[in-house]
């Protein structure tokens, strides 16, 4: 007589196996959630952003002193030259180009005044290492693409050093000076000596630099995704990414009201401007 081996697993063993499986699943999910949604947390969609001042530091790149300094300068430009400058920092463009993101946000906020369209928006996407300066219709004659493109290249060395405060002050000061000269007004808030860019080759403004931390973060996400795929299959992974973490906070807000509390004035842009990367 031949005796075939039978399983020794009883109901208790089966329950223990399920418990272990649940614990492993929960551990993997929690581990993945600690990293995968971090990408979404730093993401910003232009549709979700509302202006809270001339300076809107969604990316958390500027300190309080810089926000205050730029708010005073932009407020004086608004009051004396009837032109509005908005500065926006974000973490990432979420795959958009700097030009499209800035143009859409410019139109949504209405930088400048309706009818004259004298507005400028400076956008810095910190994690993407990209910048864009959007110019309203009314300022395009004095701030053509070539001029604002030069202003952007001037601040690239500062951006590469991570000195976003000096970079923002420099480009806003350059823009404000052009507007003031055209309007024949003087600006008390304009720095007497705008920060000079550090020495170095500025012709490589279109290069993009990926840090070691970013590479390690991507590799970690891929490893976690591979584990989840092997354990749970593709449908679980798909559902996890589809329902990934929500957008995080907006960081520090630019202070102060706009020209007496009225907000941006409803200006529009025809797509003029220039940008690059660092």
C-alpha cells in the first residue's frame, strides 16, 4: 500500500498564515506610502493655486526677510508705475513646461490691470530646476523676450548655488528698474546695488542637474514598486498609484496685501516671456 503525504496544516496553521500575510502586506504598504506619495506631496497644479500677495512662496524657497523686501518693492511698483510683479515658487511643474504653467497661472490670477495689462510673473520650479518669466501685453515693448531672458540667465549662477533669495531679489529688481525708468518714477525700495551674480559660465542655463538624493529617491521608489508588484500583482500597484497621496501644504505665503488690498488687477498675457533651467 502506498501512502501519499498529506498536509499537516490545520485551521490554526491556516489562520496564522493569513495573519502573517496581512502583517507583511500592511508593512509593505506603509513602507511604500512613506516614499511614493512624497512625489505627489510636492506637486503643484496651477488650477489649485491662489494668490495671497505679490510673493507666493509655495515651494518654500524664500525666507521671511526676502518675502518682505520683495513685497515692499512690488507694492511700490504697483503704486507708482501702475504695474504688477508677481513672484511664484513651486516644487514641481508636474510635467508641464515652465511657459505653460506660468501662462496659465498668469491668466488665472490676472497679473497687471485690465486694459493696460502691465504685469510680470517670475516662476521658479525648485525641484525641476526650471524658471520662467511671463510678461503681460502692456510691458512687452519694454520687457521683450531677449531682455527678460538675459535677466534669467543672470540669476542662473545664484540658482545653481541654491541661493533663491538673492536670485529672486536680483531678477525682480532688474524688472522693477526697467518699469520705473519707463514710467519716469523712482523706487525707494529698489536695492542700491543689486546682488552681482557669482563668477562662472552663464551660457549653460539650459542644463538640468539631478542630485544624488533625487537619484536615490527614484531608485528606492522603483525597489518598493518592484516588491509590491511581485507580492500583490499589477492591479494592486495600479490602484495604489491611482489613489496616491494628496497634495501637501503650500509652504510659506507671501505677505502683505496687493496695492491696498485689491489683489491683482485682471491683466492678461499674450505668451511673451523667456525661461530656462539651471
